[in-house]
C-alpha cells in the first residue's frame, strides 16, 4: 500500500505515469526542487517526515517505501 502511494506521488511530481518501484529518483531527472515537493507530499499525504538524507540513501520507490513503513512501525502505539 505504501509503495502505491509513494509511486503515485512520484508520478505526479515527475509528471509521468511510467515510474516503477525500482526506478531511481536521480536517473528520472530528480533534483532538489522535485525532492522538496515530494518531501512535502509525504508529510501531507502519508503523515510521515522523510529527511533529505534518507531520500539520497534510498532513491527508489521500493526503498523509500520500506523506510516509511519502518518509521510507521516504530511510532505505532
């Protein structure tokens, strides 16, 4: 479920609908302005703050989704 949401955010911000879970943010042409918009969408739509360093370390939909899920698991009551 998280990967679908992350992928939808990426598709919207990159203005393309052919992004797969293994596509690399930087290979897609990602740069700082896109990254900031995606960070804002994560916070607004998914309720999770993803630090910029994590976006550099986990530059795919699959990797960042796993990070978001791990953060949700650690903050769950």
